[in-house]
C-alpha cells in the first residue's frame, strides 16, 4: 500500500501536478472543500481520510508537535520550507515517501523535506 497525500492550501499546484504525473494519490484541501478550515481541523480531516498532510505552513508544524506532546493520534505531517526547498525537490521527495512508504511509517510523526 502506498501513502496518500493531502495538500494544504499553501502548496503550489506545480507540486500537486508533478506528483499526479508520477502516479501519486493526491487530494488538495481546495478539492476537498476544506480551504478555510483551521490548522487543527485540517489535520483532523487528513487523519480522517488516512492521508499524510503536506504543508509549507509553519503553523502546522506546531500543531503536529502539540499532538505529539499530548499523545494525540494523527496521520502525520510533512513540511518543506518555502524558501529553502524547491518545487522540484518537494515533488521528488514526496514521490519517494508516497510510493515507497506505508501510512504507519508516518503516523504521529512530523517529517521535514528535503530527505537526507
């Protein structure tokens, strides 16, 4: 089983499109009608759908860290800094995560791109 991704509103469409061209299962918050949801509710939605949340928003890092600290289950968060990680690098690394990983590999974790 591969990892399905959930893109928050801050993710450029070039990343989503690049991943789809590579066969990655991607759903955006815009497509899901959750564009205006708060960060906690967005992470709840990704978890409900069993999708790893990808973001370029630092606020979601804090939300993930809070859940880890309180032992609250969530599907996982992957973060890439907007200024330090290129669109191409995001596509490449997210493809590896999605196609080689398993959902349980990322449950209750916060990961950072680029992969090392």
